[in-house]
């Protein structure tokens, strides 16, 4: 299993695109500078009135499929 750490700052207005059907994945860069794409729906538990902010640890299986997410700090 692989794990990556990403810092996200997605404003509320941008996250609302999920509900409008315009966004299905998030493109971010991990702490090592690698480009990471993952399903936007996994962020649902972390959405606040301001959007999604924070540092997250994402886990992927051997086929690079999303497994789990955890907010850090």
C-alpha cells in the first residue's frame, strides 16, 4: 500500500462544482511534488462552510486505487 500527504485549500465555491456535476476528481501535488488525482467524493466528511482545508494522508492500493483518507494535525 502507498500513502501520500497533500495540503488542500479548496474554497467553498470551487467545491460546489461537485454538486453541480462539474467535478469528479481532485488534482493535487503531494509533499514530494508528485501529481496525485483522487475522487472528490472522499473529501465529503471534511467539507466545512469554508470548503476543504488542511493536510491529508491518502492511501492507495497496489493498483493505485484510493483506499482511505485521514486528516492530519
